[in-house]
C-alpha cells in the first residue's frame, strides 16, 4: 500500500467538506478502529466520500478496494493514513 499517496488523496478530497463534518467523521473512524469494526469504517468513509464531487474519489476507492481483507496491522496503517489525511485537510500546507 502507498500510505503517503492515500493520505495525500484523502487530504485533497476531504478539504472540500466542513471542519465540523471532518471532526465528526474522524471520531467515528477512530471508534471503528478501536472496536475493530472494519465494515463500519469502510461504510462511513464511503458514505462521506459519496458527498464529494471530485474524480479523485475513484482513485481513492481503487486504492482501498482490498481494505477489508488486510491483516489487522496493515488495516490499521491504512486506516490511520486515511485519518491523517482527513485531519490535515484543513491545513494550508500543500504536499
């Protein structure tokens, strides 16, 4: 997996939604990781991605098509890469 690319693409996509929605999503995703609920993690991520009108969301979806089948360590790395991208979406610094 290309963690940096996942983080960068996630940052670009989620910079289009409000900070309050990003904060709520981060909370939900972190809770899904804590409870090891991969299905909820993917559901919430895709549900929020579908609200964004950008062709890059297909790129991110393609990168993540195997996320449910990863081992626990690899899943956590990908999940935290996504969360870091969402958290940094409001920053002014560009990659």
